[in-house]
C-alpha cells in the first residue's frame, strides 16, 4: 500500500527503515497536535484548580473542563483512525468505524470485559486511547477493502464492501492486533518484576528506557493495571515513579528543542510544555520529540537514568493515578519513601534531557 508523498519523502529523498516509521507516526499525529496540546492545557488547568480547592470535581467548570479535555484523549483512536486512513490512502469512514469499535466496549455495560477462545482470555475493554491497535486495524482494513472491491459486483459495492471489511477487520483486530498489544504490555511488566527482584537499579534503568516507547505505541495503558494491582495488594507501587521519570525526560527534551526549532514552530513547541509539566506528554512527543527523532532518544536516555535513580532511592507511590505530574509528588510520602527524593529524581531527569537536547538537538536544515 502506497504512502502519501509527505510520508514517503523527506527533503525530496525517500525515507527508509526507522525513519520511515517515524515519518508515518508523525504524519498520523501532526494534523491534530494543536488539539492535543490545547486539551492537555485544559486538563492541567482543571487539575490545578481542584488542587487549589478553587473548584470541586462536581462543579460546572470542572465538568466542562473534564469533558472537553479528557474526551480528546479517551477518544483519541477516532482521530487516529481518520489520519491513518489518509496516510495509507484507505477509506476514512471505515477507519473511524474501526476506531469506534475499539471504544464501544468501554461504554457498553452489558458487554463482558473479556472473551474466551481456545482457553485464552482476550480483553475487549482495554483500548481507550489505544494507538497501535487503531493504526494497525486501519492499515489492515485498507488491504481487506481493496480485496473485496475486486470480487464484489459494482452494484453491491457501496453496502457489501464496507460490511465485509468491518466484519473481517473487526475479527482480526479483536482476536490478533489488540491482544498482541496487551500481551506485549504484560511481558514488559513481567520482565520488570523479574528485574526489580534482582536489582531495583537495573529494573529502573530498563523500564525507564522502555516507557517512552510505550507512550508512543499506547502500550503503557496495559501496564497501568499492574501498578493498580500492586497498590491494592502491597499498598504501594514502584512502576509509576519510573513512568513519571519518562514524562520528565520527554518534557525536558521538548524544552531543550526551543533553541533549535524554526521560528514559526517555537510557539507550538512552547505550548506542548505546559501539558508535559502536568503529565500529558502526547503533544510533546508527537509534535516535537518524535518528529525530530534525536530529542526523543535523548529523552529516553534521560528517563532511563532517572528511572534507575528513583528506583535505587527506593521511592514508592501509595495511591494510583493514571496521570503523573509534579502535582502528585505528595503521593510519594509513606514508609521508606520520600517526596524529596522523588522531586530530586525528576529534576535530574529533566536537566539531563534538557541539557542533552540543548547541546545535541540541532536539526538538519532541509534543502
């Protein structure tokens, strides 16, 4: 399947390998990066106003802010479905339909959390905000649609082709694509558990390096339940503090890029920093770091060091939160854990990422 010219070429040259993957992801997310940044700022504002007890969670202001901000990230697969279909030149409406299919189980109270097939339990309600399952589902659907267009008579094509495409792509998505993403998240959690039992430092370095990539592919959503279970069973968790270092790594890398981006891109770059500070990294990752490549890698390196440091210092979190920002430092306070050490680790991670990108993040000028 051919890619759009904006994806297949960069500066007039063909993009291959990892650069091609990055170019595709950038093309998928760039069109609505401003919406992500704006929604992130509103989400941060809502959290800040509640923390300052200016508004309550039940107030009209909070309800509106929550709806217009959280709704964007919860329904992110819809945006992804549209742009992915455009990038791969497939049917946009089928892309949206598959995205809503992934989200629908979240709203259906009478639908089971998982389906059982051949002794396997396949989750169906874990795809809110899913990135890779949506991209792969729409990509596969493009091939399926082209196949059916070749064999279905023209007189029935308008109705039959979309129906058959959704049917086949739906089964492929829920039986193969989705479960593989969830399984990958479970594997990362298992590896982390083994590494942490052997050495917290090694576990922190490992997971700190991996987390930025899980952010890109949306795999981190399948790791969060492990943190929740840890808090419920142990009373604390060590995964979320490392994830926070990944947030600050990407935050620092994006901040360092202010020096290097073109003048017309500085405003957008700066706008991604406010959401990043409050734990919303998507605008910074997709709009700045991943787009240029090098800052994302520097941020991942910084988060690896920060993850190793915060694990080595024994910092734990005692209450679950899916969003990790400076507002949640008090959650680090508890037995054998220190908020000050958590702040120290965050500052170290940010500084490493910022300085590294500030010095080495120069962008090659396009011809």
